[in-house]
């Protein structure tokens, strides 16, 4: 299917790769379908693009590229909502806030996006009692990422 995107223009996507967020995202409850898109020539960052609203897309990344010791525990309600059966089916992403210069960009470690890669169900999971910041520094040059 053809999809108009915020950053990549019109592209062809596979409908079977659409991720359903049953309750939307915080602040975007009506946005329940997203797709993860790769950025050309960039392995560290991807886009979480709304299927419904072309102007709505978030830059995301795996927290483990920048914070190898990042850990979280999923509660039973989330495991049930996302139909998680195996740990291997869980993908964790975090939203990035890009700034100029890039070294001042931040990553939201307090509210990861959890996706069951098998059922294609997702949720932004707010870690209320967490030591992690919603504006953690990104320092890719120090971590060996590009």
C-alpha cells in the first residue's frame, strides 16, 4: 500500500507490517496504527510513522545502542495487552528529540515503546518509578554509533 510520510514522502509499505496500538500513544489516543520505517543510510535511528496522519512521525531508536545497561520490567497487564508469549518477541524503542547540534538531542528512557513483533501490538509504557530520564543525553560518538 502507498503511504504518505512526514520525512520520506510517498512510499510503498507492506500492510502486514502495521503495528496496532490498541490505546494509541499518550497525547495521540486516536492514532492506533503505525509502521516502523528505516532511514536511508542510518542504522541507529528509525521512524515510527502514523498510518492515518502523514504529518505524525517520531524518530525512534533502540535504547541499547546508547545505554547498554537499560532494563525494565513489564507488568502483567502489559504482557496480556500485547499478547506477549516469549521474551524474544519483545522489541523496545525510545523516542528521540532531535536538536541542533545533534549532540544536544535527547532520548526518552522513561517512556519506552514496547512492541510484540509477533502479534504486531504496541504500547508506550510509562515507567513511573524509574531512575531513567525522559530527556537522557545521546552521545553516539562516545558509544561508537553513527
